[in-house]
């Protein structure tokens, strides 16, 4: 009995399944590595708090600056968190931006900070007279603007190139001061001086 030799050569038949298995493992691991990246790129996916610090704090997140300008920094209660430079203010800004990107409304976010720190966290308190002062200043500035516009209109009328001062029947201008007896005496003395000169 003669054995038929395989045309593939010795050991080649066993290497092909190993190669296919290795290629399959490589492709499946590459697919698994790509899955989290594509999931994080999805806009509907929420941003985790620990991954938030990779984003630029100064980036444009609609509504963030309005909330940050209304909340006080709870470390010292002297500045709002949009301008305060402390660790807690930075953390609050990050939280606000993350929550806005995740779809929460500004009212809910602001209410959560009021629950956490109390009403003192708000830069303008509910019973503050600041609103009344703002309204008063607005009315005063509006009145000053109207008065300035009226004065400007008057000045333009007076300095218009076609306008001439009104004159009476004698042709003298109204702007000329009235003459009295002293003016007449002065004119006569001047005339006499002119005559006496050689």
C-alpha cells in the first residue's frame, strides 16, 4: 500500500485554520476597541462627571454663562462663580456645563444648587431691592436721554444756516441792546473829539 502524499506539503494543512483563527481574533478585538469610541461620539450619550474635565471650561455651552452669573461661590460668598477662581467654583462650572450638555434645563440645575446650598447661593435674592434700583435708574436714564434729544433739536434750529435774527421796523436786530441817554452822551463826546483833532 502506498500512501498518497498531500499536494499541500507537510504541516501546511494545519497552519491555515490557525491563521484564520488568529485573523478572526484580531478583527473581533479591533471591533471591540472601536465600540466605546463610537458610543462616546454619539450626541445622545451622556457625559460622565469624571470625563468632563477633558472639555474646555471656556467652551460655548448655551445657557451656562447665565447660570454661572446668577450663582455665588459658596467658599466666600463674595463673587459669582463665573468670575471666581476657586476649586469649588471651577467644580460648579464643570457640573453646570456637563448637566446642560446632558440635556437638563437651566431652571432644574439652578434649583438643585439652591437646594444644596440654600437661597444664599443666588446672587440676587428674592426680596432684594436691586430690581427697584435698576428700574429707577432705567427711568432716570431714559428721561435724561429724552431731555438731551430735545436740547439737541433746539440747538440745531438755532444754528440752522437759513435762520436770521428777527428785526423791527427800523431794521435793527432784536439782539442789539437798547440805547439809553448815556449812550447818546458818549456818541456826542466822541464826535466832538473827532472834530477837535487836527
